[in-house]
C-alpha cells in the first residue's frame, strides 16, 4: 500500500485501506502505536532501497526529502483516522454506560416491582 501511494503521489490507496480493514484491526486490538511502527518499518525499507538505487548524493537527498514529506502525510492521516475511530468508540461506550447507569438508578429507586417492569 505504501509503495503504491508513493508511486502514485497520492494517498488514495491508504484511504481504501482504512475503508476496508482499519476497523478490523481495531477490533483485534491493533493500536495506533502498532500501525505507526509498521509504517516506519516500511520507511526504513524505502530508505535502504533508495540509497541502493540512487548513486548520486543529490538524487539521494531529493529522494529522502520526498520520502519524508510522504511519510509525514501518511502518519498524519493514520493517526488522525485511528484517533477519530478510537474516540468514536469511546463516546459510544460512554453513552452505553450512561444509559445503563440511568436504568440501574431507575430500578434501585423503584419500590414497586411492577413499576420496574
């Protein structure tokens, strides 16, 4: 996915990735740290390949500058998206807990069992 984004010059493949499996990764307990670490491992692989491919120092520096810009965009998008998804889940859990608390208060404050039902 990263290679495709870098070659294309846009983040569309990353958007497709988020639409297809980001929720699944969150369900499996994959956190932002795991995703960022994986992304940075990909960056290291690109750096190694780029330094082998580009023999001129000026070309290497240009490649590294483009790569750095790309990874800043990727990490910004990734962390924003995962943070938003985690926040949405936290808010949903908060609403659920609030409703359960309200229901339990109603049950404990009622003296008549028929009123509870």
